C-alpha cells in the first residue's frame, strides 16, 4: 500500500491580532508571528477577517499575502463584502465559515443544505478565479454530500464538539463525536473532496486525528497561541508538528 498523503499544519494568527488590539498598538504583529512560524515549520497561515474586525484587519490580510512565503488561507463569511476583499487579495484559499457578531468564536459549521442556492454562485466565482474553496462544516453526511454537489474542492471538518468533550472528560460524547468525524472524513474523501479539520485541537487531539488517512490539513490557532506565550512560537510549532507526525506514523505501522 502507498504511503498516506502528507498532513499539513496551518497556523491561525487571529489571536495575535486580538492581543495587539487590546492595547490599540502595532504589536504583537501577526505577520511577524506568521513568518516565525513558517520558519519553524508550518505549511500555511490562516486568518479570519470578520465583519466587525475584532482581531484581523484588512491591512493584516494585505500584508500576509504580500509578505509570507507560504499559502494564505482567508477565513471569511459568505458575504459580498468579504468576497470582494478576497478576490482583490487573491489568497491561495478561502474557507467559508458561519459568522455571528455575538459569538466568541465560530460556533458550528455552515448549513450547506439550507444555504445551497446562495452559496452555489459564491463558490463558483472563487473556482473561476482559481482560489481553492473550503467549506467549514460538521461531519454530517448531508452537509458533506451537499459540499460535493456545490463543487467545493475541500471541506474543513469542525472538530470543536469532539475536542471540548475530550477536554471535559465526557467519554461517551467524545466517542460519538469521534465516530462522526471518522465516518465523515471517509465519506468526504470518497466523494472527491480534500479533507481538512480544525477547531479546538491541542497536541493530543491533533495527534489522534492525524492518524486518519483522509485528513490532509489541520488548522490550529487558539491553543498554539496560548502555548507560544509559555515556550515561544517556534517550539510550539515543532511540538505540534511532532504530535501530528506521531499520529501519521501509526498509519504506516497499521499498513506495514
């Protein structure tokens, strides 16, 4: 059997901007952190330009695109304003997410089934522009099947429910959420979708999910920013990369 595809690590730098904005100054600089993380081994940078600009700002997106030597993943709501900015910025990829002003962080995935008619032309425009579209969804069969029908090249499975249950020690819930992720990843890959995952991942859960052969990219932010306060961004990237590699290595053991 051939080796499983390599797994990429994307770093979300939103909360570098959150810390910067708390004082209204220019530091810490999300671009500087992104460059240091790339030097330490991340494969790409994710940033979410929200409608209320609570962390990442328009100038951050422009600088990230201009200054980082790795792919930029532009996380965004499916609005006309964000589409205009993304098409002007020309990132490697956009990840469409649900967005509510009152939420602390992204809650749940997109409802592709309910928003299909609105999302179809939105996705098509990015496809035509050569920008990869990823849809942030739960590991639900209907949502996955709709993603494939919408001709989105990729999905990102929302892992928040599973990660929260693991951290809280709710084993039954964690096991149920994990089964959904395993089955959803397999279904998505069979439908021709590239499969990413993210939200709430730490070293342990990243190592676990990296053992799924269908997953080719993890996007992680909040946990890694917290760890970086203790040990620095370079050591955090290396530790996360090592955890993912350990998980991936189990695939070779199982198929040897």
